[in-house]
C-alpha cells in the first residue's frame, strides 16, 4: 500500500497525552528532535507541558515552535526559556512543530521531555 502525500510525516508526531524526549542526555548545545504537533478540527494544540529532568551544572534551554518544519530563519518562535529542573506549562501558543534547543550548558547533561496536553 502506498500512502498519499500529506498522510506520512517526516517527523515523529507528539500526540495528545503522549510524552517524548525533546532532548535526551544532551551534553552539547544545539537543537534536539523536532516533533510535529497533530491538529484536530480546531487547529494545533494550545497546551504543552515541558519537564526539564536534569540540568547538570546549569543550562539555558529554549523551547521553540514553528509552522515550518525546517525551522528556517525568521520562522522560529521562542515559546519559553527554561533554566531549572521542573515542569513548565506553555499555553495559547499554537504551532505545528516543536523542539528544545540547548543554548548553554555549564556541565553534565540535559534531558527535556514534552507532553502534548491538547487544547484549552
């Protein structure tokens, strides 16, 4: 069976209620895995839960969103900047794709998990 265009995605999907690692034990700066946020009949999800599991000796992480999966220049919105372990909620910033971008890391590694919490 051949899938028609638009059904298959190049990027893994972060479905409602699902948690995935946006960064897994990252030891160097740079962006992590891009996830597509599937839309329903009302549009993209408007609630995301971000959980920073470990930060080592200190880190700065941008949670970035875009409607362009290439995250091209001018197409990236910083939804939130986090620097401590714990949970952060992003509300009313709907985008089609999301990723975590490790901006700085003092020491150790950094793991960031994202959960699609649906719509408000």
